């Protein structure tokens, strides 16, 4: 049975983030029904809202993959900030 679900992810507003999140879906053969992205005023963050459908197992995989990708992006951002503070490029 196919379930329709809205997944909302808060991400850093950086180049390539949308591509990476949507690539999670394409790489696994999942369909995105709708996709909306908007910056969060006064922050360096954006909200990505994705409407997708699939069975419960597929949706769990999608949520886990999106969460992991967002965690990876936050870790990358922290490393970049540390390098800048330490004078490295």
C-alpha cells in the first residue's frame, strides 16, 4: 500500500544542498511528487519540504537517508568553519 508523506528538512543554505538531497531520491529510484525550498529569514538555513509516496519501509529509508545527508552537511560545515578560524583554506 502506497502512503503519501511530507518530509521537511532544515538545511544550511549552501551551494549544492538541494542537489544532494534530491539526489538521495534519484539514486534510490524514489519519486518526488513536489519539492519546495524557502530560506528561513534571519538565518543561514533553508527549509526543504518534499512530498513523496511509497510503502512504510521505503518512507523510513527516505527519512533516514535525508537525516544522514543533513548530518553530513552539518559536519562538513563545521569543518569548514574550523579551517577558516585556523587560517587554512
